[in-house]
């Protein structure tokens, strides 16, 4: 029995023409595979709108969050009107959308009535979870209308997580039970489950989210637990690219990646993949393919456990932000790393990781990797929170904090390629480098630089990739 899991992101389901392509792809693959499961994101931009609604609720701006709910209703109804649905299916879908938005407004009302100064991740998760529920119901209705047995499944009924709201971690043992109870019976009856990505629930039933890009993580967990044959991620590019095509126009598709390469790519900023999604795939040797929804005939990028090339090469380069901490003294780093970890968890709901720790007789330097899932303002928020916290202990914490650039070259077995690493460093000969680190997987070399130098470093290392053919 062959099983395929497919994930469709927000851009793939954001308009009626895109949904027509989703339908075409699902219908075709349903003919080719014995079992098909689909995981979907919210419509493009909807999660941000819901976060805005939660923030408006925090300041008791009822007009603001109700206006967002009205806009969401109009947008989803407009898409529904363009789809070829019969009256019964349309009436049911309209009622579902209104019910979900009513629940969203109830959550906003609860937030507005609380006395919390800050918006807690627990409250924001309850609001933003509505986005995936809306899209899943639309896609399931579209499939049923076109002769495919399908049903929307809430991730809260399947994915059991811990209580780290905003960045939760699935409990694979408990989730496996839910998969057996909820998903497998549907597949056995030839029903295509349309599962909401990104969201889950604690064992007590409180809604959680998996962090930005968490729909990928949902798909990988379900694929692994179902022992699927393949997982396909549908996106708006032809596969994993050698660099972000929004930054470098000559970025090109990477045909194959190892699990370690893909994990480091995601960890250090590749926007297509969720950083934690690779581990479940690697544990079960589940192949992952990244494909372009606008060009489904292209093979895309295959991520698997296949052996890397005999001769190490740099396949990709990423650029993201980090934070550096520097002080004019040596000594124990335990206190500052504990403070940074606690501050990051309190501010953003996740843990930090020290990429570089360096000391000399008269100085200490730390470089922190900041997960890309925190959003575009996350580094600034963390920097301000750290400065405020350290100001409480001026004598114990004389650390200078700076936002920095982290440029990472990706390739398997880099520890066996000193000449290749030397070429990368030589290309940056006139740039200041604060520090560098070879990843524990031996699949990444990260350079910490002044923020203003990161784009230049990105371009130069990418030129090495292009010249290597």
C-alpha cells in the first residue's frame, strides 16, 4: 500500500485559481497512490491578520479586531463564490466559516477582558489557529464537489504537543495514538484527510502552534507516523535554491540534499523548510521532495538519506541575523548564557543556542543563533529585552550587545574539505569576521560578521557555488 503526504502552503491556497491547481494535483496523485493525506496552511497573509487581531484585542480595540474578522469573512466568502460548489456544499461551508470566526471573536473578547499587559502565546495561539481551519474546510469541500471523498481534520484532534505555546513540540507517542484513532480509519475508507497544519493541542486540549512554518512540521510528523512512502512540499519555487532568490537572482535549484544538509539549511534561514521538520523524516528514512505548484512536472529537490558526493561541495549559502555579546573580561559564561536563555524563552517562547563562544585573557565573545521562526521583529525584540534585563545588573553584566549577520555555507562533509573552506574564507579576505563555526553535522560553516557586511559575504560565497558548476 503506497502512501503520499502532501503539504500546500499559504501561497498555494490563496485564491480560486490556485485552489483549482491544488485540486488538479490532488486528483492526479489520488489516482497514482493508494492513500493520500493533505496538510494545509492558512491562506496567504491570514496568520498575520489573526496575530494583528489578537494584539488589537490586547488593547481592547474591539472595532479593530472585529474589522479584521469581517475582512477575513469577505475574503474567504469571495474565494468560495468563485469555486464550483453546489448549494448544499456552499451553505455548509458558509456556516462553518461563520462559526469559526465567531469562535475567533470569542477568544478576542476574552483577551480584551484580561488584565495582562502582554499578549500571552496561549491566547494568541487560540486566535491564529482559525486560519488553517478555514482553509482546510474550503479545500475539503472543493474535493468533495469534484468526486473525491474528503474531510477536514483539525490538527488539535491529532497532533498532541507540550505546552510551549507559540512554539510547541509534538509528543510523537501520544500523536501516534491519535493518528491510529483519527487518520488511519479515514485512509482505510479511501477518504482524503485535509489536516490543518501549524496547530496542535496539549493533552488537556489547549490549542498550541508550532511556530512560523509549522505546517511543514505537521506534515513531517504525520508522514513519519503513517510510514508514508514520500512527503511532497508544494511551494512557489522549483525546489530548494542555492540562495534566497529574492536576494540573489542567479540562485539555482539544488537537485539533491542529505537530511543533514536540509536541516542546516532550514536552521540557518532557508524560508521553505521548518527547522525541526527534518528530524522525523531522517529517523524514518522518509524521502522529502520540494516541488513548484506552478510547474508540477519539474522534479524539484529530493531530500533523502542517499550518500553525498565523494568530493565535498558547497551547495547553498544562507544569510540570517544573530546577536553577539562581548565584554572586556574573561571568566565563567554560565550566568550570561542562562540569562539569555531565560530572556529568549520569556520574550519569544523558545530557547537560544550559542553558536560561538570565544575567550581570551582580556575578553569574551558569544554569538547566538536566533531561530527564523520568531518573525521579522524577533531579533530587535530580543535585543531590547536583553538590554533591559542586563541593565538590572550593571556590574555583573557588562556585556555589549549587537545584532550581527550570520552567513552559512551548506555542504556535506565540510570537515574533510579544508581547501574548500579556505576558498570560502579567501573570498571574504577584506571583510571583518567576528568568528566562525563548523556545524556539528559537518554540513555547515557559519561566519559571524557585521550586519552591513552579510549581503556582500552572501554574494561572494554564492559566486563560488556558481563557478563550481
